[in-house]
């Protein structure tokens, strides 16, 4: 899903020039069931499906094992607006992890 937009336009040029390195991590690689499921019903009930905390936390921990100083940012419609100022601030980080949710969101236990 992400390879196509990340391999074109400005991001493609930035990668070719060595200005940015993008590595995708599939949370399914961190599941323990045979169907590699990353979604579940919301903890405590509710509508829709959310990303399970276990594979997502395991993926983040694996990234942090390689990059202990990485800043992890959970992208969410409920979060702060992504502005040019925030982009400039984040661009100064050596390692940045952007966690993109699907479905109705990410299980709230991941935030802690």
C-alpha cells in the first residue's frame, strides 16, 4: 500500500539523493496466529475493527531495539494537526517511526 506513493515524486528524489531513508515494517510479521491477524474488535466493545496491540507493540519494540533514540509518532485523526512547523521539527530527528492505523483506529492500549 505504501510502496507506490513513497517511490514517486519528491520522496523518490529525496531517497535517490540520500536525504531520507524509508523502511516499511509490516505488523503481520509480528503476529503469533496462523492467519497473521492484526485486527480485532475494540477492547470494551464498540463499532468496527481496530489494530491489535500485540503485533503493533512488538513491531515498535523491534524497531526501538535497532534505533533506541527513534521518536515514535502515532498518526491519528484525533491528534494535533500536522503543520509545516511540525514537519520542520520532525525533520531534525535522526530516526522517526510513523505508526499508521487502519480500520477504526488502533487499540488504545498501544498509546501507553
